[in-house]
């Protein structure tokens, strides 16, 4: 039996910050385990945010020749936003995805508040933070796949 908790706050899950580095020998990113007392970030999937944004955009269609079959095929696409609107939308997405910050300090004893400005500072100025949050998204999606596979077996 699977129990679903609908009373749970759907603001994301907490993850302890872990560093990462590029291993020149293997060409892969190596993720270190979180340090004790590491800063924690509450992260949620960006999927619902992007679904909501795409819903409001007009989809256009064009007939394009398929080079293999030489037949015309109908292709749908959404127009790109102007650069300033696209940047604002990306910033909105990061603001949506990061819903909590704790144990993070900008200087000893000075806690970092969870607000839009600080979230964007993490994204734009903290080396390795994008690798951290990208890895968190992978962990979250893998957990969802495992949960789906488990429910399908039952």
C-alpha cells in the first residue's frame, strides 16, 4: 500500500550543499559528500513553473520538408522571447525552484536570507552552485522514476 501525504507542504525538499570538482584524469565531475553543518537549500522541480509559462504562449506551426522522406511535415514551435524577457523568466524560474535557505552565512554570524536577490547571487556568483543544483534535480528525477517503477510493480 502506498500512502500519500496531501498535507505535506509542496515547497520542495531540503538538500545539504556539497562541493564538486572536475576530475581532469577522467573528464567527469566528482561530487563530494556534504560537510557537517553545511548550508541547506530547499529545492523543488522547475517543471510546473515551465508548464505554466508555456501554457500562456502561442504555438506556431510551419510546414518543413523532411530531408529523408522528402515529404512536408508540420512542425510546432514556440517563439523565443526577447533577451531581457528571457533573462527575467530564467531568474523567475530560479526564484521558484529555490524555496528555502538555512545555515548559510555570507560572513561569520551573518545569515543569508531566502529572497530573490540572494538566490540569484548563488546562481550567478557562487562557483559550483549550478553543479550542485543540477545534481539535485537529477537526484529528484531519479527518485521520481524509482517511485513510479515501484508503484507499477504493485
